[in-house]
C-alpha cells in the first residue's frame, strides 16, 4: 500500500495518476476474468461430464472452447501487457524474487492452458461425432477428459500462487 501511495504521489506530479490507476484496474480485472472464466469453464465441463447427457457434454465443451478464445485468451494477453506497464511505471525491480516467481508460474500456467484448450477442442470433436451419430462415448473421450482435468489443475495452482505473490510480495 505504501508503494502505491508513493507511485500515486509521483504520478500526480507527472500527470500519470489516472493512467496508472486505469492500468492497475485493467491488470486486476484481466486477472479476475482469466481466473473466473477458467474456473467457470472447468466447473461446467466437470458437471456435464459427471451428470450430463452426451448433448449436454457437447454443449459444455463447445462453451468451454468458446470461452477460452473470447474471454481467457484476451486476458492472457492483457496480463503481461498491463503487468509490464505497471512494472515499468511503478519502478519495481523486475528481478525481485516475487516477480521472477510470478513470471515462471505465469509461463507454466499458459503452457498448461494451451494444452488444455487443445484437449477441449478434441473433446468437442469427439462429442460432436457422438451427437451426430447418436453413439456412445468412445474410450478416447475418457482418456482426453482425464488428461484435460490433470493438465488443468496446474493452471489453477499457478494462478492461485501468483495471486498470493502479488498480494504478499515476499523478498
């Protein structure tokens, strides 16, 4: 909080206060969208997997893929863009341990997220075939779903760890 107050005081002198606060808000909102949309799509996929019919599973998978591109991907892009702007303009040391750890965790989260989206697309295609042909779920659906679930867990873990790093800022 003290650091933010110093940044705002310096920003007022330079006329950057409004821009700084807007970028900070954009950073916070994009992190909320990234985490919230990710958890939301995971919940809908899990719920449909364990309780839905094949058309319900298909709808959940289609929605998850759509949300990944419409909500999550822009947030993934906005996070480092706004974060770098804040880093530069708030005079943080980009080598601080908490920042270095957040970079590593973010890169890991994005790598795992890309893999989960690829699996979501495969699941969607499997389910589309099942709906069209009115057939039962093939074994590969269950393998893909299991892979999707276990690759999604590190994404959530990395993002939660980043939230803690951003709040606690350990040295």
